[in-house]
C-alpha cells in the first residue's frame, strides 16, 4: 500500500507473506504452506513454505511440536526500471536487494529432513530451498507466526470456516503497526493406510487432512475493514488456484496493494476494485485525527453504559487491564474502540490486544498495560496474577483479579450522566434502517449503504465520547500558566465536586494526562480544544489565566450556575462578614440559581443535541483498474492513468470547493512523486497554498527538493511559483531547526508547589509567576516590597502560604456570590463581583458594598436590592472620614460623585483604610484607561486592588495598610503627575 507519511517521502507500500510450518512431534512432521501478507509504508512480505511428511505413526492430536515459520519475504518496490531494462522477459516481481534470512540459520541447526521415499536431504539442499528469503531490516518476524495462530497451529480432519482476527504491534517508541489476519483451511495430504489417530485406523480413500493457512496484511494505518475486504477478495482467487499458482497469486495481490495511495486528511476517500468487491479507504478527519475504519458501536453492544464507563475510567487511571473473549477478532476491535473513545488522549503504555497462548507471561509486567487473552485462560490469569482488571467482552462483566468488584473511583457523575443519556438515544441496529427498503440485488450497493450508515453512527459516537472527555477535563486550561509551563493541580482539584476528587487525584498523576497537559500548554488546536470552546458556557477566554484575576461574569453564574467545591448552604464564606440569609433567593426571584444538585432524572436526549457539527459531504475517488501483468511499464501507465483521472476530477470541480480541489491536488502530487515526476509533484503541492494549506506535506516536499538533481533544480528556478515554494521550504527548515532546540522545553510540564524556604526577590518573582497570581514583574516587585515591610528582604514560606491561600479564597468566594434578577438587570453582563464588604450602615441604607471592574453598588439587606454608589469615572473625591455613633467616632469612607449633591458615606469600621486604598486605585486606573484609551490600565488597577486585599489579610498587623499602599501604583502616579482627563461624551 502506498502510504502517505509526513515524516518521509511517499513510498510504495509493502506486501509480505508468511509461511507457517506445522508438524507433529518427533517422527511425523508436516511442514504446511502458510502465507503472511504484510503491507506498510516501506515493506511487503511474502512467505511460502513446503509440505513434508514422514511415515512414522503418531497421534495427530499432540500439537506440542506444531509451529509456524516464515519462509519468504517480499518487499517493495516490486518492479524497478533497472531490473526491467536488463531483462527481455522477466518476472514482474523482483527484489532490489537481498538480506540474510534468520530462517536459514534455523534450518541449518536442524537434523537432515527425511523425505517421503526414506532418503535424507542434505543441509545444503534444505538451505537452497530457502535461498530467496529476505527480511526487511525494520520488521521482526520471530513472534509473528504465533500471533497469526494465537490459539496454536492445529490440523483438522474436516473443512472449517474462515476466520479473521486483528493485531497491533508497538515498537519501543510507541509507534503502532496494524495487521489483519485470515485463517482458512486447505486440503494438503490424504492419510495413508495404517495411520492411527485416537486409536482408530484411518481409510486413506475417505480421510483427508486440512491444514490452516494464515494470510496477514500489515499496515501502518488501522484500515481494518478495508484490509479484511482485500483478504476476502484474495481468498476467492486462492481457493480454486493450483499449488503451482499459489505463490504467484499472492505476489500479484501484494503488488496491487502497493499501488494504492492513501487518501489525504479530509472528506475525500479512495476506492479500488479487487473483484468482486469495491474496497474503500476512508480518510482521516484532519492531520491530528486517527484513521477510523472500524465499527465504533461494538463496545455498546458488548457492555452496558455503566460498564463501558467503568472500562474508560480504568484506562484513564492507567490500570492493568486484560480483555477476554472467545473470539480473537473481538479482542482487538473492542480495545481499539475504547482507546478511540478517549481521543485526543492517547494510551501511553504497552498495548497488545491479542496474546498468543505462549505469551501469557507478558501479564506479569509490573507497569500499566492493555492486553487481550482467550476466554479459556480467564481462570488461570485470575488465579496467578494480582492487581489486574479483568474485562469479559463476551458477557460484558468487569472484575478485579483479587475480588469480583472494582474498588476504583468512578468517572465524575455529571459527565457520566450526560454520556449515558446521549448513548441511550443511539440507533445501534442496522436492521432497523432497512425496514423501508427492498431487497438489494447488488452486493457493492448494499455495502455502500452499510458504510454510509456506519459512518454517520461513528460520527455520533465520536461526538458523544469527545463530549465525555471534555466534560471530565473542562476548565483545565484555566489552571495553566503557559509562560512557565505550570499546571496548578491543587487549585484545579478544589473546583471539582467532593465526590469526584478521588478520581481526579488518580488521573492527574498519569502519563496519559501528562501528555494531554503538554498539548494544552503547547496550545494545540485539536478536537478537544474545538469542542471545549463550542460548548463552554461563557465566551471563550483567549487570554491566559495570569493576565487577569479569574472570576466568571455574573451573567454566567445567573445563566448556568456555578458548581463550586463548597457546600451550597455555605455559599457566602465567613470571611465575607455577617451572613445575608435573604441573599438566597427562591427560584421565582432569580433567573437561575446556582446549580447545587444533580439532575433528578435523565431526560431523553438525541446523540447530537448541543453538538451540532456540520456533516461534510464525502467524495470518493475511484482508482483505475489495476494492470494485469505488473511489469514496470504497466505500472508507469497505471500511474499515468491515475494522474489523468485526477486531472479530470480537478477540471470538473468548481473553484468554490477549494477543500476538495486541495485533496485532488494532494493525491496527484503524491502519484507524481512515486512516478519520479518531481516538478509536476511540486506544482501540485504548491497549489495547496491556494486551496488548503493545512494539509501541505512539508516533510514530503522537503524530501522532494533535497532529491532533485541539478538539472531539475535549474528548471524549477525558472518557474516563479516553484522558486517561491523552494525558498519557503528552506525557511521552514531553518525554523524547524530553531524549534528543535526548544523541543525539551515544549515537552516539560511542571506542577506548582508552594515554596519551602525563604525567597529573595528573584525566586519570589518566579514563584508568583508560576502560581498564576500575576505575571507583570513590576507588580511583583511592588508585592515583594509590601510583604517585606519591616523585615529582611526575603519572603518566608509561611507568609507566602497564607498570602496565596487568602488570594485563592477571595477568588473562590467571589464565584460563590449569586445575585438576584433585580440586581442583575442593573449591571453589565460581563461584570464580575470581585470584592464584597461586610454588612455596614451607609447613607443609602444597610447592606454590603460590592466592587466590580466598572462600579461600586450597595447590595441592600432585607429583600436584596440594588443601589448604585458610583461608577469609577464619575468619582470626584475619595477620603476617610468618621461618623458619630453615641459618644464614639466610627471610621467611614466618604465618596463624592459627579452630578450628586450628597456624598455617599459608609461606616466600614476596620475595613475603611483598605477600601479607601482600593477605591482610589480603581479610580486612578479608570482615569488612566480613559486617557490612553486602553482598558488594560483598568485591568491592572483591579489586580493591584485585589493584591492589597490579600496583603492586608496575610499580614494582620499595624503596618498592613502601609504595606498595602506600596501596591497603589496608579494612585501614586495620579498624585505625582496631575492629569487632564477629557470629559466623556
């Protein structure tokens, strides 16, 4: 299969075949011909072997010595210009290079093989029979025969049904290769008179032996359904084939697959005919999405919704999972599906969905893993291993190896309820879609209808699963400090429900979550980011959390509620002063109260409600018919026909369908690349900049440019567009090298930790920036001066811990304030309450003073009401005064507002000096923002005011107000340089 890779130039795919040798123990050996077909970017393997039998009698049911062997390996290119030019009449398949076979050594170590006539074959003869074996250097075939026959290699006395199963191989770097295996039985030898089996003498005229053949296609992409269809077509040709034509049929099939280009990301699929079926290769949705050529609803048929969520929870917590089934195919398909449900999170640990019976010791690995075994080994595995999660795919049950229950945290309840509600609405049975249709007479038409239904269902399941992941990890980006690559896990945990914190504590320490965090810190725009932005309640916040204090606007709280970590009955913290029982409104008095309980029932939902993503129209490009004799000139003619077909498709596509045009150009550029038409290929790839640059294959183009001879380079320089493309490729290479130097930095993720020692200024700046409180160094320097008033110029760990706790408490308390509808209608939807005083007596009544980024207002006691105090730009004077109370004078804050005769006075008592500092800073910030027409001044003033509050709360001494005044930056500038601020129009 001709695979498209962004890490190397496109190459003809590889097909390989495996010959498995099976035999009886000791005296009676049968070496049975097997085939393994492997398909990948670089290699294709073809394996054949030979039939041999000794006349010694033995019991055929003893399979201890039966084993499979790889005998022949074939890798692309199957045909080359050089080999065809030197041969007048030669085979269509030829190897460019040979590699030493590991099987030769195996053969030499054996005793001479007895022949049917009683003679003995020499080692040289045996070696010559395997002389044409070659093994690709990047493919290890030692364990592959076991996996092609995971239940063991057994002879049969009657014909058995064909069976398919699927494999996944993972290398040391985590790269996966996928395989589809078909086993079928073929009559190979009549039993001779006198052979005894199970105590009975067989009649050679009636009895026959059937040997299992395994054909395996290996690909770097998980095209499970497509490759299974290919193997089904191959079996149609193999069954009537004579033994002499067997190998040539496999070779032709292998070479045909090597001519198939993989579709580019997007909505263009590729189809080809292998007769009698049309095979379709679906494309990926985008560059970062995996290929999905699998029925994603299979786990919904195997498990209840609750059991499926439990499996996903175990994966997220990186447990040691073992799937069991009586069907080898079901193991891989279900495992692949559940891993796809977690996208864009990716499993980081060993993954072997099919373990042959000789590989069960893999289950003793101490690390987390996901593996699969036959159900026959269930009791053995459960008894001999510990700390395993055992998942029976056949009956949908889950248990641990130490008990019948699983003592692990469950997926957060709100996310689980949403998932189950949507899953109930899925239509999982295709037969219901056929009720109104007549009987189909064309197999390919019926298969096309089935694929369309499956594609729609897969899209629904992908959206449901993605929404589950988004609901679980929603808000993670709010606790990231991108500049210092820090994740504040403690604060993230505090915002989760108490019942869910056990789950999050386990997940936050996993490799899968660490990789997810790395992508968030790198600002990766994947499916998670897109859905999270589309489904979040408030407008997307593009700025980082360090740019402003993190408070949700009151419109968000009133619209959808805020699930805080505190008890609903304690929404107003003691630190906010005296309680206001009347603030908790009935449902009739508020737009929507804070959501403090789970939904009482699960409403019937459609799978797509709230997830309305446009279904893009899928186009299918059909490849020309494969050439019958695969000689070099026929292959080149085939590529020319494909280029011509793509040219017609481009001409017939209107310009407004730029995305489809880009896919056609991509395919044509790929075909021109493998045809060594480099300049034509570069022109096609250049067209991607005009149509869809997202799929531009930068690495492929780089390889093309590097491989161009001098003559072609001169021709390219004479074409302005190609010259610009080559220049752009060179610039990208330089950027990539520069970026490569920072690759370690891009992969780092740190957890914020409170300091454990005294911090001088430099360490204090770093600590504050990592904590996410503020990132401006000037502000941090002023905060350092405030916290070190009267002390040595170092901030102790205890003081910083108190300051940090108060800052976060104030932030959380502001999120717990729920204003009634009568108050919300007076303020802007984007306004947030950042500070709330205790209940005090004012000249406008008794209540609490609320501070937002725009104004001050009084939240009156009794029936909560709104009394506006002032907008900051309207203030004329702010000062500390005193109000008479009996024989005492109580400190108060007096405000004079433009356009009002009477001043506003509030008896704030001990809070007076702090409020005086904060209001003056907000007033000065408002004036600076108006003068410079820059709202960032107001944002900075708000941060300064909140830092004053935290400093006063953490110091708690006579110098606290003086220390806080160090942060009055804009008020100090206002006093030093009087400003002329124009009146607002």
